[in-house]
């Protein structure tokens, strides 16, 4: 018999790829061949027959050494029994080995045992190594072109790997379970010639995967023009693994990094990390139901920036859970083959962290400690934009000079690709030693930090609540009930993109036309709110604020077409006012503190073209309050759209409708009269008479005796009994601004034209 072979070829089998079934066996050599199982006649030599029994397995072929003397009958039975064929599980595993070796991994183990009755594989002392080197810049100029070698080595090892129900079909591997012994370890080593080196070691305890399905990705063909994007299919395959659960009881990690050469190196980073209770549930086609990390603790030492001291950071994070994770949507974001869309795709449905604690040493013996309670987030999403991010990176790595325009648009588009529905942080505290009194601590507590509806369109709200810092240095204290920034509507992207192109061609455009820049980039709306502010620095300032609101919006940006602002009880010492003259007057009036309140509501109605100051209120407690309103009609859009050009002509075409202003006294008039009389050295009554005549004289230019008499009577009545004085302008019908301007040549007509009334009390 010249040869003995079996013709059956299994799909994607290792033996098929190595052509091990193509045999022409010479005389005296008997081969009994099954996929990845080869018995060679020379293995039955007398020397081998009397060796101690053991099995020596390699990834190319299984060589069986027999430890007993076989009779001719026994040998014949061996050569004629097909039961020695490899199992489906072992066949699939050897195919898996070959695919990973094709990716550049080196594989070794001390034995593969397969139990056909349980369909279980046990691999002993399994080890995988991936290593190599890359040329990197030596740090000189580009013209130098000098490179050094960056070497890397990744090693995975496990004393015992147990796989149940492994099979392979059409390149897809499945297993009912895949588990690793508690001595499993991953090691990463890297170095740059003459620059430094680093090492990371992770020891893994209690790792297993159930109902596991995956495909080994193909290594992309080398392409100097696509050094990044060519790896996208590889990454997609890695991310789209299927399993019911991946579980790890604990991971212990160590890290160290050095800079400098071998003879003169210095430790820059050293650390440990411990993760307990890691699990991933129900991964299907890139969508994962849940990630869980029960507890993560880190201890890191880093070299201080301006000394050789090592400073420490420790962090502990408890109860981290991510739910409804969509890895496929994230990969699609960078895939140029996926069409741009305005659809929002959730990449993380929710995230929670029960608590977090960090202690960061700023300098030896000086550490800042931060703790938080619950951290939560809902609906992290992505939006596919019309930009090839990987193509930009390909060009950079290929040595192409990127255009400033492309970099700018790319940065904006990347920012516009992400958003979140809401996220928040509860019960945060920050403590640090008092630099002036090291035995004392400075403590700042924050009840809640929150952000809602963040996207490329704008920000719903960012807020912080319940800030308390009662023991600041020098006896100072700070409290804030709540502050928020929100209702932000970002400017449209298309005009931004056009302006970026113009700025690249004409860098001086921004300084030459700042209004165009503001029009293009200014948000269309913005809101600010502050509640319950108290700041106290003994001997310097004590400020409190009940509330403050600012709402801005525009239908013709950048000029606001709707303004609302309100200040409720801003209290501060008179000495804190920066204007010396105002400070001197208020102090002379006997005020040690001032309490200021105001409210303004101004808006332009694009449909009716009315510009309306609906409310104006300014109040100083114990002095008085000013209130006012006005309304103009036929205010064209050009007033806001082109204020430096057509807007001025359009404003002249507007019409005045009405206005009213009133001062209500709260004690300031009598105090002011007494102070002015004292400075002038005259009696108060004499001062009143002088002020009445001064008011009447101010109307002389109008040459309208009736109006002058009305002003004299109103001012006299108010000074005798200070309650309120009001000026109203309510013409019978609206008056064009051009007519008002024309009346300046005959001012005596203005009081009647505008129906001006001055009244008191």
C-alpha cells in the first residue's frame, strides 16, 4: 500500500489551509490522517515505545507517543480505527489559533485535551504574544528626518483555559462557555529608544464568557494613504461580539513608566488598580444590555512638574453601571460609507455611579480630597455628520498638510456629533488644608450639578445647587442656593462653515467686520439665573443677592430682540461701590449698605413690527424707585439686521406710540434736600423754591408757557410732599420719528404733538 489518506476537507480547517491533506506517502511510512491529527510511523520506534507516557501537542500536528509495546494486531487496529479523528471542538480551536497567528500573534501551550463526550476543551499554559517595533520621530525638526525605534510587546497567559461546545462555521466561532483560571495575566511592555519605557501587568481572577460568538477579524492590507481608516472593518468586527455574559471577579493591575535612557532613567508614573465585580450582559451585534463594575480602586504616583518629588492620587469608584450601549452606532459615526443623517442614535442609554472618592496630592503633604454621591446620565447619543474624520487622520499620518479650513470644520463637526439628554452629580464635597493654617480644612459642599439637553442645537440647562463654603481662609464664607446657564440656542452651522472659508482666505476679516463675526457665531438665545447668593469676607466685602435673572433671545442675531432681566435685592456695602462720587453721595445720605432691585422687559415683535419696553423698574431701598415704559411702531427688521447701514434709515421710518416714566419716593428726596441745603448753606425751603424755578427754566427752550406752568406746579407739589412724579407721552395717534426730528426746529410744538403730561402725587 503506497499511501493512506482521508479526503474529507473541513471548511476553514487548519489542515486545509496548510495543504496537509495533499500527501503522497512513500513506502515504510504510514500516515493515518484526519484534520489536525497525524500519526507518523517513526513515532512508534523502539525508543519511543519505552518512554514514559505523555502527549506532545503542537499547533501544526498532534504527535502521539505510545508508552507500551504494541503487537502487530494492536498496531493494525490503530491504523484501521476511524475513532481517532479530531473532534469538532479541537478542530475549531486549531482554526482559531491559525487565524490569530495570521494576525501576527505567537501562540504556545503545553497541551490541548478534548473530551468528546462533554465537548469540552482544556488548554494548559496557554500563551499569546504580539510584539513588534515602529519607527517614530526622534524629536528633532521635520527636516532632520531622524527616527528611533518604538518597541512593544503584549503577552496574554492563562494556566488553564476551559472551552465548552466550541464550533466554527463560515468563519464564525461559537462556544457555550469560555473560562480562564485565576492565574490569567495580561502584560503590556513598551519602550522608545533613548526616551523611556513602560510596563502594565493585569492579573485576572474568575473570568468567564457564556454563549460566546465572534469572528476573528482580517488584518487590513497595508495602505500608506489609509493608515487609520483601513482598520475600521477590523475594529467593527472586534466590537460586534455576541455573548450572554462576560464576568470577571477581580482584576489587579500594576503600572510603571520611566523616562530617559537605560543608564539614566527616572520613574515618572507608578500605580496599582483593583477592579472587583466586572460583568457585561447580553451583547448582540454591537448592542450591550449592561456593563457593571462593582468597585474600582486606583493608587497612582506621578512625578511633580517642578521637582523630583512623587505625588499621589487615589480614587475609589463604587457601583458603576452602563445600560443599553450601542457600539455599532459609535463606529458608524466614523464610517464614511454611512450616510450623514440628522437622526439621533443612542450609544449609552444610561449610566450611574453610586459614589466616587479621589485624593489628589498637589505637593508632598498637601492633598485635595473630593467625594461625590450618585452620578447619573441618560441618553448619550451621536448624530452622523457629513465629514470624514478618519480621512483627515489618514492625511495627517500620510504627511499631507491639512488645510486650516478642514481642521476647523472637522473640530466643529466632531463637537456637533455628540449629545446627552441629561446628566447629574449629587452630594459633592471638596476639602483641602488651609494654606495659612495647615491644621484647619477648607471644605466646599455642592448639593447637585446638572446638565440637560446638550446637543449641537444648544444646551437646555447647566446648573449647580446648594453650594456651601462656611470656613474659607480669613473667616470668609460663601453660599449659593442655585445658579444656572441655559436656554442656549447655538447659531446655525452652515453660515459658520462659510465664514471659516472666508477667514482662511482673509484672516483680517474678523477685525475688519466684528459685526459679521458676532452675527455668525453668537447664540440666538441665552438665560442666566442666580438664587440665594451670600459672600462674606470680613473687613472687605459682604454681598448678598436674593435672585437674578437674564433672558436674551433674538430673531435677528446678534442683537437681542427680546430682553428680560430682573435683580431682586442685591445688597452690598456702600464702600464696595467702585465709583467714588456715587459712594460719597450715598454715604452722605447716611447709607452704609445699598439694596438694589431692577426689572426690564424689552421685545420686538417681528409680525407687528412693534418695539416695546413693557417694563423698566430700578429701585434703591430707602431712596426711591424709577419705573418706565415705551412703545415704537413700524420698527423694520433692518434696524437689527444692519444697524450700521440700512438700519439707521429704517429707524427714522419708525413711529412713536407712547411712553411713561415715574419716580416714587421712599425717603431719598428729603434726605437729598437736606444734604444739598447743607452743602449750599441755605434753608431747605429756599432750596425747594430754587429747584422749582430751575425745573421751569429747563423748559424755556420749548417756548410753551402752558407746559412750563405744568412742570412748575408738578415739581412744587412733589417737593412739598414727596410721593411720586410722573411724565407721560401719549399722542392721540402715533407720530413718525421723522416728524419728531422735524419738530426740533419748532420745539414749542413738541408738548402738544406728543401730549406730554407732568403730574405729581
